[in-house]
C-alpha cells in the first residue's frame, strides 16, 4: 500500500473557460486538491492566465482544498471539471463589498506571489541542470587531455566519472519536466554525484601537491620544471575548479529537488482565512459570495479540531444552520458538509442540538441533491451514537418519516447509512417499537430487505430482529414482510442475511395469526430449497429444520409432498447440528406413522 501511494496517475481537467482544450495533470492519489490546483496554476501561468480563479468539481461535488484525491474516489484517467469564478461582486452593501473583496484580493495576491516563487524555483532547477551538464562536458574534455599529462593514468577514472555523471545528471525543463530515464527520485543520485565530485576535487589537489614536491618547486621557480609538468599542473589546476563547480551545482540541485510543485501554493490554498471576513461573506446579498463563504467554512471545519472549536466559539454554528436552509444547492451542500465535520466533536453536538440543528438536518434529508442527503445522514448518525435523548428528539421531529423518504428516493450509499441509524434506534428500549408502530414505514423496510445490497439487508434485518426479540407481536402484526423475507432467503448470497431472515420467519410460524400466510406462500418451497443447499451452515440448517417442523405441524399434507420430504431427508443426512437432526427425524417419524 505504501508503494501504491507513490504511483502516479493522469487526470484530465476540462473547463468551459478553455473550450477545446483539456489539461493533463500527473499526480499521486495521496496529493491534496490544493496541490492538484497548483499544477493547474502552473499551466495557466504559461498561457498568460495565471490570475484565473477556479474551483474543481467531480461528480457534481466541489472539491475541498484540504482533502486528498483519494478521498473523493478519483482514479487514473478520470475527468475533473474546472469551474471559473466570477470576479464581479453583487453585494448591495458597499462597505461589506469592499471589505470582502479586499480580503479576497489579498489572498489572490499572495497566491500569485507564491506562484511566481515556484516558477522561479523551477527555472533555477532548469538552469542548474544545464550548467552542470556543461561542467561535466568540460570535465570530460580535460579528462581526455589528461592522457598527455604527467600522471596520464588518472585520465581513465576521470573519463569514467564524467561519463557516469552525464548519465546521472537529470534532464529537466520547466515545461516538460524530467525526461529520458529521469524522474523525481534523482535526489540520491545527485547527492552521490556531489560527494564523488568533491572527493575527486580533493584528489586533484593532492595530485598537484605530490607533483610540486617530487618534480620541482613550481610555485617558487616554475622555469626549472619540464614542459610536461607545467602542462600537467595547468590541466590539474583547471580540473580542480571544474570538479568543485560540479560539486556545487549538484549540491544546490539536490537541495532544489526537495521542492515540488505546490510546496508554496498549497499552504496558501489551505490556509484558514479570517473568520470575521468569512462571516461577512456568509451574510452577503450575493449568492456567489455566500457560496464561497460556505466553501471556506467547510474547508475550515475539515482542516483541524482547533479550527472547529474556533469556528463554533465565534458563532459559526448558527451561520451554518442559516446557510443550510438556503435555496441554493451549492450553499446548502457546503454548509451541511461543514456541520457534519463539526459534529465529529462530542463537545459541539450538544450546542448544535440546543440551537435547533436537528430540524435543519431532517429538512436537508429531503434535498434533491444526493450529496446533501448523505452528509445530513452522516451528521445525524454522529448525533445519535450513544445518545438516546437525541434519538427521542429525532423521532419527536417526525424524523422517521424523513429517513423513510431517503430510503425511497436516494441511492444505495445513503440507504446504507439510514439502515445504520435504524439499527441504532433498535437498541433503545423505549424507541425500538417505533420502527414497526406505523404501517407507512413498512414500504421503506420492504425495499431495504429486497435490495441487492448485503450491507443494507443485514443492518435492517438486525434492527427488526432486535425489535422482535423484545416485542414479537410488533413483527407478526405486519404479514406484509413475509414476502421480502422469503425473497431475501432465496436471492441474497450472504449467509448472515439468510440466517436472520429465516429467524424472523420463525416468529411468523409461531403465531397462529400468520402461520397460514407462511405455509401457503408460493415461495416457501424455493426458500427451503435455498436453505437446504446451505446445509454446511449449522445455524441456518437448524432454523430450516424448525421451519420444516412448524410447517408440518400446521399443514400435515406436506408429509406427502415429495420435494418437502426430500428437504427433510437432506438435512438429516447432512446434519451438523443435533437439534436439526432430531427435528428432521421427528418429521420423518410423523410421515411413517
């Protein structure tokens, strides 16, 4: 997993502001959205549009700068929309407009400053790569010249070093990045090159020293040395500077490689803005400014616990509740997202409940936007965990109606969350009966039991089981659930789902009012056949035997049914549970008698 996090992928960015052009960005799944935007800013800078402001959207959801690409389920070759931001202000209050625009302009100026700083850093990298290559070529030429010097044999390792250095030296341009065999992992190679070049520089200094000591007092009287020695001294002297130059360039380049696109821009994008300016924008008459404020609040709530507390202390909960009641879906989405993030802190939950936040979340459940619905359910789920008082308030606000509405109108992911809430409610001694008290909830339960999703089925069946264990009559007064239970046994590939559904079916068989509905149901045989096929599971086998036994007690004509007798015989032959064997044996004895 650690290796996979470093794998790069290509993302495609399209924008209505650049018709006919798609930007291709190379990134890692662990990169933040802010770093992805930094890459886009660099491309826009080359187009002369570095001041262009935008947001990113994926699957109708705006992406928060502090989140990672992986968190949004974005993978290789996905297309992300780049939505331009209007620079016009529609605020009616001139003082408020000037204040908010000044804050926005300050952020944009800082962003442009950091963008230019990153561009300059990359230009320096490009220039260093070229300069170092020139030094290495000069070193190679002097290495060849060394063959006619006093210590000609040193030319071999100098030429080998120059060749290796040319291979290691990164090929980089700011517009294209690394090419050939080069990539961002060059930092270790460059550091090795700097160390080797420094050692060879020291070696050349020692060579000059020995040449001076053994051949002549060159510094005092160079005319007494031979021409070969004089030539050698000149070559070695130049090589010292070239080696030193390579070492210096390599060291600077190694330090430069620590930088990657987004190092300066990312902190600016994820930086928490002044809360008072965000609150001013949230109260603006302009929809776009309120939407921007809601996004800033969502980013702030997601960044850290300290920011969550700071936002709540400044009165942000009421502002978020007001924004969550807006007609604009974008504003509502960001506001509910921020609320969901804030409610991860237990200390904030009570304050949110006291100011009437539950009503806002329940109202948001009926939103036509799936994202708003999902975030609202997440927030409610956080509120009711280990808090029965909150459950009472949700039920008291007709929250069951709203949750059932989500089941009938939303996607699988949202329904899965609702099923989890129903399971939490079923653990309450006082409230569990509310799940089956009204018939209007049965339609939602029937849909969840019949869904092709094992998680949803298991959660809602566990909730119904909790209710039935304590109040069996609450289940048996609703024979409408018999058919979806049989269907779950037949269709679901999950053994746990089959087992719980079969357990609930037993309660109907034990009731004199509903036993007929079960034994005369046309899908009963198919359900029994399915359970028999799962004979290796002892619990399910025992439940199946109990169903068969109860069926025979109420309809003795089944003893003459060949298929039915075959089910019983199969269980007895493959019994892994003593009770299952005894029950099947009783049935066969009843037939023989």
